[in-house]
C-alpha cells in the first residue's frame, strides 16, 4: 500500500466511537473517517455518495475506492427498520457494493447484521434476547472457504453480548461461532469480511455508554426469555481484564482481513 491506511467506520450511536480498534488504528497510522448515521432524524434518508449533489445537512458516503478498511459499528435499530430509518437502504446498498469489490470489512453486532442483510440473508428476532457477559464457542469444522483460509475463532470466549436480532448466514458464508442463546455469533464471507454478533470492541468506557443509553423495559415476557439477560449490576461488575480477550480477537480479525488484502490484492 503506497498511502496511509484509510479506514472508514459507520457509526449508529452518538459518542460511541471505535472502542478498542482505536489502538490498532493508531499503530497503523490510519486516516480515520466516519459516517454518523445517528445524526439523521427518524424518517430522514442518507444522502449522497461523495461528488453527487446534496443538501447542506446530508451525510456523505465516501467513494468505495477511498476506503481501504470498513468497520461497521452497532446500533439500537434493526436492519429491517427501513420505514423508520430509510437511510438503511442506502447504507446496505453501499456495503454490498463495497464487498463485491473484494474490500476488507468487519461488522460488529448490528454491523454484522447489516453485512448479512446486504448480502441477501434474512435478519429477524432471535428466540432469546442476549444481554450481558456470555461464553461463545467456536464451531468445529474441517473445510475451508474455497481456497481462503478460515479465521481462527478461540475454542471459548466470554464476551459482551447485547442484541435481540439474529442473522441467517449469507450464501457462501461460513459460521465460525455459536452459543446456547444464539446459533450465529460470528461468520466469515470470503477472505476479507468478518462479522461478529457480540461486542469484541467493547471497553470499560463504551460499556458505561451502553448501560446509560439502554433500557431494561420489556426484555422478555417469561422467565425463560430472561435466561440470557444479566442485570446492570452484573454487567457493570466486569473488570478491565474481562475486555482483553474480545479486544485481542478483534485485533486479530483486523490483521486477518488486511493480511488477505495484502496477499491477494
């Protein structure tokens, strides 16, 4: 790469930032830009791609050739809420084209669902809501994705989970991880795209934001539906070391998608 690494991230929650990847990006001297979808009002559409005519308040999506790495963050909305958030249509269209160009992307929680949806997979309510620190297991598999190496998911990882939707695997994708609450916790699409249903990017600071912004109303209609929902006190009890395994996993994921780019592109 003859220029500085150009990283763009899609942000859906105000003040969330990048979380733990910020340190990885600093080490790589990355130029960071963002599309702040949270600034759009409900019912307002995202605007244009750079270079197209737009209004003064528009959020401008970059040209695909201006981005070397895409990171798609989480959010409170569903990927299916296109009536409420019509900009989701533009966002998913942009993601699909970006992936079709063979460029690296990592999706986190809503971000993973956006990747799946953009590739034509169904996203729907999961049987159980999952909120808190829960163990996630690697799927046992012997095959590869075509000729592409599979990302190595640890045998067991305890990570922060915070979702009620789940995705079906896009055609051609491989599921990498699962747990008792949700059968789809991570997937790989080709050599350069990874999605994580949980929050490996979380830090003590971002966790405080989650706890402050998220309500606990209507989290389940029966005791069984509460089975994977921890209390705010249980979630906040996590120490700094509890974030390390997820953060390290995400750094390996960023290395993985960028390494494959260097090797193949």
